[in-house]
């Protein structure tokens, strides 16, 4: 039987309240928490996926695997898009989520996927994950900045994944995701270097 953990319970309640528009802990009550608990609360806030996709916009939205995402993932946060991470990253992300769910007290009423459902969910995420080239990134000005900045959140895409004309819109969308997840945007100079590197025509 899982043992309730007071700090994890409060952290999860904050997450659920935030997703459901419920009341948030006051500044005075938060200030009385131990430093370790405050760090956990901050981590919970910044690690949640942004609300970037609706259930009907999922790949193969009528599949049993998509239904599992809606059933389990939306209990505590926005529905994650499979393209948020590459296939090399999803196993780690899902393992972290399942570990958190397994340690929650039963009193929260959170439904937990069984082993077969977890395998199905992982297969779905991997099938529709962000496409990342296994080839070495081409040389060029801005390569190191691109690698440093963009690898903070996901595996690096290859510059050929989008046309030179499309990369500005793609980068802008990623910056908006960074804002939602409280990740600091690159500076104007770094952005110019990244776009300069990505917009070089390559065969």
C-alpha cells in the first residue's frame, strides 16, 4: 500500500488546482513551507506541458492510444503533444510521470495506467514524436548557439527538417512554448545566430 506523503500531496493539489482554475495557496501559507517543499512546488509548475493541443488534434485522435492520453494525462495538466519531445526523450518523461503517479495517495482518486496501457502510451508517443535526424549537425556560424539553446528542452532537429522560409515561424512557436513553461528565452543576439544557422539553404 502506498504511503501518503504530505509534501507530495500538497504539490499535486496545487497542480490540480492550477489546471482546474481552483484556488491557489496564499503567499503567507507558502512562506511557511520548508525550502524543499517550495522547490518541489516550483518544479511542478515549470515542468508541466503548455496547453498547446486539443484532444481532436492529436495524431490518430480516435485511436485507443490517444484515448489513453486523454484519460490519464489530463487528470492533472494540459494534454501533451507527442511532438514536445523526441522518441529518445519520451521514455524518461513518461517514467518520471508514472513515478509521480505511483507515489500519490489513493485519497486523490488519480487513475493510474496498468503496465499494458503504459506500453501502449509509450509506443504512441514514440510513433508520433518530434522527428530528429541522427546525422551530425552541419557546420556553420550559429551551430553552437543552436545546439546549446535548443537542447535544453528537447533533442535537436536537423536544419533540413524545415525550409529556410519556415524556420522563423517554427522558432517563434518554440519561444512561445518556452514562455508557457517558464523557460528563459535566448537573447536577441542568440536568436539571430540560431535563425542565421537554420536559414542557410542545405541540400
